[in-house]
């Protein structure tokens, strides 16, 4: 069965890339489903682990393609669920959405990779319920996929300025990269979230910037080690936000285990 899906994907890639500068919406949607099925077909569950969290993924049904339910826990308490810092793009939802409410903006090269950019006026096209996606009330969305593999590279939600104190649109981007295959599962090993366009008032920048400067001086006096490094990284991230209005968070996968049993009672 896996060979059949891979054969289908090869045919779709040829169809999309031969005789046309740009694939159609249906070709993109079909390519995404075929690739996703090949990436997850033989896997019922898998576990992703980072330095501070473990996320258990479990297929929701026999015919659900790559739709997985998931639970996140902290490393120090494997039975205490937490908000998951790592999400996989729901390719089934996206492929359905783009057929009904998306258009191809064009192709471009990003970090040496040929990509296709799509846009939609309804954010739910790419993320399901737009009200669940963000507190920023997005009014439009964009999707970037790899033109050769049809894997998701980026989902962006664009919001109008929240009020008169904001001078720019606010964009929340979920960026996926470093796709790797481990025991039949292909997932992005890096997932980063960027929120851009948050204007910070000058008074806040001055007061908080001074406090962060003093916090850095105190932290630098701590003995070298992971706690000191983490505290300095947090101070640097907050300082960058004050200066640029950009929030960035990244999740780095360190280990993947396939068909591992989740702790009892977690799901």
C-alpha cells in the first residue's frame, strides 16, 4: 500500500511540474494528501521528545490518514498534561480547505527550496476554527508548501491592527523545517512560531528595558550552567521583543519513538 501511495505521489509531482509553471489547487491538495499518507501510513502512534516536553501522538481512526490526537507532558512529570509546544499541520484539513477557499499567489525560492505560496480570506482554510488558532482575530491567511514534496513549510495568519495604538498588521507565522524520517514517520524536527507587528510603547520599552538590563547583570553573576543559560536566553528574547515587536519561540525535536505506548490514562 505504501508503494502505491509513493507511486501516486511521483505521478502527481510529474503532473504538477511538467508543462506548467505552477500546479493547480487540486494538484497541490492531491499532492499534500499523497505525501502525508506516505509519511504516516504504517504508524499508529509516535512520541516526540525535546529537552523539556514529551508529546504523544495517537491516530484518531483507521481511516484518518495523518490525523493524530496528541497530549503533551513535561519531562519531570509524565502524567501532568501541559499545553503542547509542538503541533503538526493538519494536512487533511488544509487540503480540504484549499480546494474551497484558496488561490495560488505564485512560486518563489526560500532557503534554496522551491515553494508555492497560497492565500485565503478565511483563516479557517488552513487551521480549522480560526477562533481557536489565535487571540489576534486573523482576517486572512497564507500557506507555503514545498513545491517538490508538498510538505507544509509555513502557515501565516494576518490580523488587522488591534486598535489605534497599533500601526502595523499583526502576523502570526508557524514555520516548519528540517523534515526527517525516523522508523517510517516523517516530521519537522524544528517548529517555530513568530508573532510580528506588535508595537511596544516607548514608555514600556524604557522601563522594561532598564529592568532587563539589571536582570542581565544579576544573571551574569550566576555560576555557569543550564539555568544561567536559560535565564540569559529569556532576557535576550524579551529584549529583542521590546526592540522589534517580534516574539519568537522554537521547538527542537531531540528524539522520536514510533508505536510507543502512552502512559495509562493520558488519553
